[in-house]
């Protein structure tokens, strides 16, 4: 029997990808490509988003807007 279940990772962060907190997440980005989708939800939107290359499977959401999207700006 084929397993068609998708692998989804939900990251609940304090502020990542905004500001400079939680730098370990940036160093783990290569591991997140093993998932079909990564939903990154930040509790605090403080500062500007980090200018790095995120994997295509990354989606961002702030607790305030509850809508996941590809663009973090």
C-alpha cells in the first residue's frame, strides 16, 4: 500500500524570520527540505525579515494574520 500522506512541519517561533533571535533555525534550513511543506508561524513580528534564501516549501504566517503565504514582507 502506498503512503500518500504529506510530511508537514509546523514551526512556532518567537520572532523568526524577523529580527535576530532564533539564529539556529537559519542553520537548519537544509533539513527542512525533507518535508513537503514547512509552516513557519512567528508570534512577534519585530524588525525586518532576514534576507536569506528560504526553501520553496517554506510558508510564513504571523499570529496576527493567520494566513500562510510565501512572501514574508
